[in-house]
């Protein structure tokens, strides 16, 4: 299982838009979100709003059997929900998920704990 995390700075003045965007994923867009995640192979996705000295950040945690394949499928997708998601992410963070920067990399996983794997 791949465990992936992104920290994306929110554009100044767009924090409430980011909140509204994320609330829609658990509200009126939940069914579409679920369909999209299943189609591209994401089994878990969590988003946090982190207030940092450098400004607000969206922090996303994603689990997938093959994150690289899932991310490529999402980038290539022209599904209506996926295009809406990408447009909202662009408006909130400036990240164009249709054309992500070539050098964009997720955060480096340094430690992983799960209760089941800690038992000796």
C-alpha cells in the first residue's frame, strides 16, 4: 500500500473557498467523489487545513495500492467530477492538476505506525 501526503499552500484570501471545496467532498459531491476514487484506485483520502506561519496549507493524505498509477489516471481524466475537482484545487492553491509541475513530488514518508504492525 502506498501512503502519500501533499502540502499545498492556499492562495492568500482563498481559505474559505478551500474549506467550501473540501466540505463538498463529504456533502453534495460525496457520491461523485466515491466513484472517482474507486475508478482511479484511491482507497483513502483525507484533507486537512493547516495554518502555518507561511500561510494556510491544504494537507492531503492518500492511500492507494499504486499511487503513481492512480495519480496518472487522475491527471489524464476528463471526467466531469475530476475536472471540477481540478478546477477547485487550481482556484484554492494555484496547482494545475491537469499539468502538474514535472518536479512535483509528494512528501517523503519517514515513519509509519499501525497498531496491527506494532505487535511483536
